């Protein structure tokens, strides 16, 4: 039991460290690109922190979820088997796409810096980036998975309904 607790504590510490380091790396990447790349003309000075907020979301999410995906790919139980390589890669790709989505939303929030002061732009960007996942959560994702497309096909029949009139 002690070995399991130590393994759990070590895994939790690893995930938290990668999440924090990912957030720092995301801020360095996004703020650096807002200062020294083609984005520098698109991001106002008062919107620079908004891009950093998107970097926190991007890096923190990647740093949190990638180790968890790795753990799920190499370890499983009888109740929840381990992820296959294809499923793990698909989830990692979806995670990367969502992280890019967070950065794009933060770039849109940074545009408030043209009309609002820096402090207010930063405050609003936390809400804009923080709640930007809500439309993504409302998409019925089960419709896009294997076996979930049956209701979308024309003339699809439910098994056992062959004796009912059309």
C-alpha cells in the first residue's frame, strides 16, 4: 500500500510540475511571438498580457494532459484498459488543436487593447479565454465518433423496426 501511495504521489507531482512548466513555456512562447514576430504589429501594447493568458491556457493544458495521456497509454486496469497508440495520438492531436484554439481566442481578446487600458484588457482576457471552451463543450462529439453517425444517415433503420410501417 505504501508503494502505491508513493507511486501516486510521484505521478501527481510529475503532472503538476509539467503543468506549471508548460504554462511558463506557453507564456514565453506567446509573449515572445507577440513581441518579436509578425504578430507584433497585430497585438497592441495594451493587449500583450491577453496573449500571455492564452499562453498560460495552452501550456498548462498541454503540460497537464500529455503526461496523463502517456500514463493512460502505458498503464491500464481491467475496468479501463490502456489506450491504443492510434487513440492516444488522436487525443493528443485534439489537445493540440484545442490549445491552438485558446491562443487564437487570446489573440482576439488582445484586440481589446486598442480601445481599453492594459489592466482591463488583461482582466477581460481571463474571462474570454477561460470561458472559450463552452462552445466547444456544447458540440455533440458523440455524433462524430465511430458508431455515432447512424442517426445522421438517411433511411437508417433501428434494429427490430423492420416490421413497422414507414
